[in-house]
């Protein structure tokens, strides 16, 4: 399988298999399924769960990841499947405000929401809260966690809509339907969809104070808003998002949604409030704004969201808080006009809004004004008018006209003057008379010649009815045409993208038709990347810098490509090939490339470019006959002519490698991936299976600018596919060319590791600090278990106490923060413990360690000089020691935490052993000094496992006592 790889300017890693490319292009498959960074952020990665949540044509599914291959084949081959989305996660988007929006004036007229039902789809509700008691008609859980609000967001939102008490709600007499769609701060899209289907026929207004990323309105939630609004006449009031300039989120981007931004209580646009225009068509969004800062409302019992005011109330910020003001206002208008559907409610709420002096893409029509809304008699046919994008050169375009209608719901004719606040927009009349129970049409004309470049807007005011008008004039843009020619000389299929070198923004071209694809691009400097396909062959090309300042045509000719490969001292087969390109662009880095484990031939078209912005490299894995080759070739400023070099063993770094298994033969997976291209942010590679135990020779490119990331995984013979089980990391290594060495992988005894540097270890800064430990590090001192904390069968505990037993910090994981330590020197105790129950090892079901140390206030980050222990021995290939052995030497290494200074010399080491899983312990003779010690362990007949308890004390009184249950096996079958 061929894979396309990209690291975007925003740091997202995308990996797309070749057979997904046409499905993404056609819109059948959601591209988010291949955004690795996004999957991790949403908890959809392999380390977080063993299923992949999908929405297949509006139906939630969660196929097991072990069955994804068959699921994928079914998706590809089934013509009855229209769309497959990732079941992603959206986020919850977190009285003077009622006076600000004119609610009291509406109340004085008798409009309190009586007889109107509002659905709040959020994080549940505290229905027993005094402000909400008797308000909830029905509550339904869509998360599997019950309807109770354990976070506080849903209760706050519901009370803003319809609460009583000190803070109350906009529509205090409305009744609520509550759908719990969020278990905490995140909400599965499938749960939101199901709740929307449930609520739409039951409620006139639905509040959604949640959202995903910026959208063009074609995501599953936005499409559902449009469909359900049309089907049931429901108004969906949706928070616009808290992403500022990054765009209005889903599902507020839906055409039918009333998207709500946020203002302060002084009517200043909130910094966080998401702005428009809408992605893609540049339509007007948000639609209105409402108070969303420092909003007081009900506080769910046992929660602390926001800034608690008292036991019953809390203050919070966000478009989440603004939206329920508008949902409550919609309930008041619905009471006044029960015959109106969602479209009329939206038009009235937008048409009665009051501008705060910002653009239409910031505030829509303006800030909510409930008093004007309930008194409205004339309704515009549209809540906004969008003229979309005016293509460059827009000043040469003819005027564009749209129709806007005004309908009078009263029996008396109403005369309305009309004005526009932008000279580029004209209306066909300066005054209209709308007859009783009738309507009048007005033509609205945009003159592109009067429009400045960029996103602009206007407001049409007819009497008291405001309509926002949006339009965007393209900057200087030109068409770039790319012609793709295959190695056979014929027009060819290809994946083509253009990178703007000044901004770092990348855009994909459509699929070539007859070898031709076109795209309009802003004037600027670009580099075009293309992957041209043939029969079992692929050619990579990068054009180097292209100036697009007029209509431009570029030809990518795969016949110019040179084959990527290598020639070795012995017969080996290629197992993997990867091509990586890195651009320095837009003040950052963009990385792209392609990789494959197939036998397909790969070529690259030679090019010279400026090394200041372009670097290229090839990475290959070859193997056979007990030898494995990891070959990386970086090239600065070019794709060279020679891409199939002669590679000699004597020029590489060679390593004799021993792979042990844990108790029984198993499947190992080995990955060595290089950081080798200048500016490279992520290594792409492959984990290749190997039976373990095994011994072989591994050869690496050895040069100072190539750093190897060394990883190992393992699984039982019964597990068909790679997971992240049994992960061991040997860090990032630079090898010397022409040298040899040796390495061991996967040896016991498992130990607690503090020495994997970075944000790891036991660290104090000032009177605060943190600890990050790795509980199942292998016997090899140069390796650790970096990812093991993500395994579902691992449970860990971390606790820092004073020597007198006062607990200062405690965490149910492998990480803990602590703060407020005294400035003077004091003694502390760090207890760490982890348990596991994997199928791939019978060893180390539990490892614990106690560190005792003294510490005082520090200047900056200080790695504390506590002793750490590693244990190893001459174990066999299955990590066993001889049975019936009277003296088996076990090596104990004691070193201070890496990065620490001033550590005292080790004074003593004591060891105890148990052969009955800790029921009894006996002391073991120990010899040695300083960092190197040997424990002389006896193996009585019938023993299956040996557990070890090791304690080391330094001359300063700092100590570590580590216990590893079932540390290693005795040479007999372990099952």
C-alpha cells in the first residue's frame, strides 16, 4: 500500500493511503479519518481505544480496529454508501445581560416563553437545582453516563434559557427538554446527531452550545441542522465558536442555524468570538451576537466549571453562554407568534438586532434585541444576503442583483424607509409600503467595481428591519495549470498540490482529467508537488520555486524521474521506501512525502532548488539473510540525479542485535526511522514484524546529520496485527559510519525509569515541580517504555508525601504536579506503582518504587539527584534463568537521575528475593560498589518466577526501594 504523508503548517500529521485518495476527492470519505494529530486530539487513536467511531450515512458505527481492513474494503466496494464521516468530537464552548438584550421590556409585555418548549442538547442537567426545579419536561441520555450534569456546562446553559432565582433566564416560563450529548467537555458527534433527531419534532427551539472546527456547512452536524429545520420547522440556535479569527464552527455554519457570537456587557466583541465569513462560500456568519462574558447562572451540584459565585451559581465566558440568551429570546418570539417556524424566528431575531459597529462577518446583523424582536411586524425573507466571492479582477464584473422580500404580518399597511451603509450596495427603492398581510420585493444590487479587495459587507435597514449583506473580493489571483505525463508518455493520473512559500499554506488540486488539472491561486511564489502514477510505479516531483503572477502552465513529466533504490554487498529485498520533502515556508516548516511497503518502483524527478527553503531525502529498509539495512539519504536544495547509490557494509554502522521474548516465542515489530532531512518535524516509517527471539545484524547510515528513532513493539503469536503493546524506546541515536557495536532488546528486569529526558523525571522548580515516571522500563539501561502508560491494561499511581506522611500530591497515573513546598530543606517520599496484565508477558505484573530524598527551593528547573535502579542478567532468549541454580548473578546498576548534579556516592545496596510471589522474602548476598553491584540469587527446585526487591542508599541519605513482582522466569515452560 502506498501512503501520502504531510505535516501541515499548523503541525497536523496526515497519512492517507492511496486507495482513499479518490474517495476523499469524491466526498465519500471524511478526510479527518486520516488526520493523525486530529485523531489523537479527539481520543480516536490506537492508544486511546480499540474501535474507530464512524458515522455511515447518518448511522453511528464503531468497528473494531482489528477489523478495519474488512470494514474499509466494504466501504470502498459498497455503492449504496453515500458518505462515511469520522464520529468526531465537538467541544462545549464556554442580571445585567438580560437588561442589555432588552428582555425586561419583553417580559413587561407578557412574553416569558409560556407554552414554548426549548431543547438544550449539552452536558446534562441538575434538575434538582432550585433555579430549574419543575422546568424539565423530559431528559434523555445519549452518552451512556446518565442525564446528570457532572461538568456544569449544561445546567448553566439551561438556566440561562429558562431559569428562575437570582440570575434567572431569558424565558423563565418556557419548558425544557434536555438531551445529554457530552459526558465532559467533549461530545461525540453521533450522540449529538441522535439527540437532534429526538429533539427537533418535540421542541420549537433547540440550543446547541457546542461546536467542532471551522466548517463550510457540509459536515454531518450542519447537514442535520439544515435537514431537520426544513422537516420540522425547528430553529437551531448554535454557538459560533470560541476560535476568534479561525472561523465559525460546525454546526453553526449550517445555512439554517442561527449562529451566535459573543459580546461583553459593554457591547464589545469578545476576543474569543469566532468570526466569519463561512469557509468555502464566504457566506455571512455569525448571524447575531449576544452577551457571552461573565455570565452568571445555575451551578450544578458538585461541579466547579467557570468562576463559582456561591454554592448554587457560577460565572462563565464563551459563545456557549451567548447562545442560550438567543434561544430564550426565540422562545419569547415564538410565544408572541406561535405560527412562525424556525426561518421566521431567525429572520426576526437577526432583523431586530442592533449593530455594535463591527463588520457583518464579526457581528452578523448585530447584538440581540429581544424587545424589538417580540414587537416586530415586518419580517424579511432572508436573515442575510451573501454575494459570495467576486473573482479577480472583480472590478471588471457586471453588477449583481438579488431579491429581498418584506412581509407584513399585521392588518395595517406599514411605510418603511430603506437605507444602505455601503456605497457598493444599492436598493431599488428608498421607501416601501408593505400592505397589511402582504409583501413587497426589493432588488438589492452589488456593484463589484466599488468593492475593495477582501471581505466586506453592508447593512440594509428597512424601517426597523436589518439585513446583513456579505461579499468578498478576491485578491490578485491567477490560474495555474499542471500537466501530468506518465512514464509511458501519456497523460496520467496524479496527486498534485501547491505550497505557497510565503505563507506556508498548501492547497490540493482536483484529480487531473486527461492529465490536466487547474487551480486559481493568489499571486505569489509556489512549489508544486506531484505524485504521478503508472502501472506498479510512482514518480515524485517537486518543481522548485514558481512565480505565479500570470496564468501559468507547468508540466510534470514522469519520464524524467530517476529510480530510487540502493545496491548492497549482498542479496537483500526492499521492505520499505519513503520520500520526504521539507519546505521552510511562512515562517515555519511544511513536510510532505510518500511511503510504501509494496514492490512498486519509485522514481523522483531531479531538480535544483534553494537550500534555504527546500530539502529532500529518501529512506529505505532492505533485508534478508540475517541482515537488515536502514538507509537514509538527505539532500539539501535538490532532488539529485543519483538516487540508487552503492551502499557498502564498511561505510555503515553495523550492530549485532539480540531480541529476547518474554516467556514464550512471540511477534516483535521493529521500527528505526530517521530524522535526516533539514527541518524535518516528524519521522515517517514502518514497524516491520520479526519472530522473537531472534538474532541478526542491523546496518544504519552513520553520519552526524542523521538521528535514528529506535522503537520495538511485541505481541503474542495469536494477535494478528500490530498495536502499541510492549513498546520499548531506545531514544534518538546518531551512529558513527564505519563502526560496529551490539545491542539487546526486550530483556527483563522491568524497573521504574526516571531517566527518559525531556518533560520526564523528578523535577523541582522553585517551590513547585512534577514527576513523570515510566514503570516498566526493560533491563537495557539505554531504553525505556515510553508509550506503555497508554495501554488499556496498565494502572498506575503516583504520590508525593512528606517523610511524616502528609500527602502533597497524588495522581492515578504516571504523572503528578506538586506545588507549595517549603523553601527550607525537607525530606520527601515519592511512591510510584503500576500494574499490568498483557498477553505478551508473564513478567512484572506489578512494579513499585519508593524514593526518599531531601530538597529545598531551587532556581529554575532542577532534576533532583535521587538514585535510580536498573536490573539485568544473563537471561536466556525467553528471559529465564537456569532452574536449580545455587548462585545466579543479577546485575544491579545504581545511578543518579539523568540531568541531576551533586549526587552522593552510593553507600549500600540490599536485595531480597521471593519465589512465592511475595508471600515470603529472603535476603540475597550482594557484592559491588558505587554504580555496579551483583546480587547472588539462588533458585530452589520447583520455582517458576523470581520477584526482586532492591534498595539503594547514597551517602546523603537519599534512597530508592524498588519491587518487581515476577521479575524473571526459571527455565521451564511458563505457559
